[in-house]
């Protein structure tokens, strides 16, 4: 299909995937793999930006992320799973784009600012590689000339930046790159179990796709039931406010029995259901959702060679396109000397 549009999107191999990754990104990817030519990137360069001291985690996570992708239903026959650093053209294009983009625009990126502040608060060094990652991400997206980038809300600023890079390049050197669009998931940003704005590995507020039923139960049990922190509900007979309780966000997102959710909300508002029961039903709902994923995951865990083959084959597919793009870029920029 020559006119099929392309997608590039990805994840960092810095640990297991969680429900936020599913809602913000994977759910869309699973749908879109049927309509688009997809490249799903395991961004190990990007992981090194703040995890180089734990290369073992990155190593494990490359396989882990691919296993999670297969388990949720991404189809490697349709889509390419790519290891970023195995296609060094990602680094080459990053280099050219770094020459192109002004520093002051880079420094204004709100996601980069927030993440830099977070690392500083943890007394971690900000490496040049980390600081440069929005450029590197623009190169990731533009290397296969992607048209569309399905991501969570926190990534939208980076896609906007990528659009600037593409426009600037095209203006200076001729039409080489499509100007890609972001597509945000059904739930653009899933809150953490602790009520913080984003479920995240690093904040220890996640429910993981690989959690067993008991782990899910414990994580839901410890969930906060009031995002505001100002409206503690002492008794089951106190009228509750559904909007304050993140358990209901999760019910909306994951419970396949929406009649049950509607009834729970009514009883919560009226003060005729305990937080315990809301959470028990949520545990059951999440476990129903995760069960088929767990089953498939178990098979892939027993067949790591299959997972490695998928990664090698997908990486090879992107490499061919990457070489063509770099050739286009060198010609356009006149970086040809002999
Ligand atoms: P974490 O914060 O858990 O370390 P991450 O942000 O490093 O995860 P990435 O690999 O950067 O994970 O993100 C992969 C994709 O998942 C991105 O599209 C991102 O927007 C999406 N995503 C991650 N967490 C969430 C969330 N809580 N809600 C919605 N989307 C999310
Ligand atoms: Mg991130």
C-alpha cells in the first residue's frame, strides 16, 4: 500500500508498562495498527538520558516493553518494533536537527522544563543527552517520515516542537518531511493511585500490566479516595463526591460493567456504599481487564527468542527507510563532498 500513512511512536525502556501507558497510548496503537504502517520505537537512547547508571534496567526493559506490547495485542506482522540505537541514523538525524534549532525555543518546552525540575528536585544531574531529547524525539518521528504520532497528553508539546523542526527544515531545504500530527488517547492523562496528576513508574503510583491479581488488590487498597486531600470521607454513610475519588476515573476507564459503575456512583453520592466496596469492585474490574493480557504475556515470557526475533526483524524494516531518509537529508542540505 504505497499511499498508506505512517505512524512513529514509542516508549522508553525504563521499567514495566502500566495502565497509564495503556490508556494514553497503547489502546490507540492497537486500533491504528490496522490502518497505518506503524513503527513502534523502544527508545533506549532516550532512556540513557536519565538512566545510564542503570543500564541493566534498560537491558531488561527492552525485552519487557516488547513483551508487554505483544501481550496487549500489537501485531509484529503488521507493525515494526524498533530498537532505537540499533538504527544509528536516529543519532545522525538528531545531529543535523541540533544544528538547525535555536536554543531559546528549546528551553521553552514545558514538558522538558517540568521534567528537568523533577530531576533537579531529586538532586540528579541533567545530562546534555537528556536536555537534547526533544530534538532526538523529533528525529525519531521524522526519520521514517511519520504523519501521525499517537501519544499521551504530556507528549503533545514535543510533537508541536517536532512540527516546528519539520517546517523549519522544509523551509530551508525543500519539502523533505511531512509535518506530523499528534493523536491523544481516550484518557489523555491517567492520574496515579496516589492522586498525583500522572501515573508514572518514577512516582511509584502505578498499576502495572504485569501485576498479578494480588498485587492489583494491594495497589487499589492503598489508593487515595480523595484527590483534593481536603474532603476525607470518614464513614460509608457520608455522602461522597464522585469527582474527588480517582477510583471512579479508573472505573470509567476499565470496568466493562458500566451499569455497575453507574450504580456505585449513585450509592456513593447518597452515602450508601463504602470506599472498601468501591475498591473491591475496581480490583475485580481491573483484574478482568488484565487477565487476557496476563495469559498472552505468560506465553511470550516463555519464548524470549521469539520476542528477540520480532525486535530484530522490526529494526531491520526501519533501517532500510532510515538510510533513504538520511540520503534525502544529505542531498537537501548539500552535505555531499566527494
Ligand atoms: P513514566 O512516567 O511511567 O516513567 P514515561 O513517561 O517515561 O513513563 P514514556 O515512555 O515517556 O513513559 O511514555 C510512553 C507513552 O505513554 C507516551 O505517549 C506517554 O504520553 C504515555 N503515558 C505515560 N504515562 C501516562 C499516563 N499516566 N497517562 C497517559 N499517558 C501516559
Ligand atoms: Mg515520558
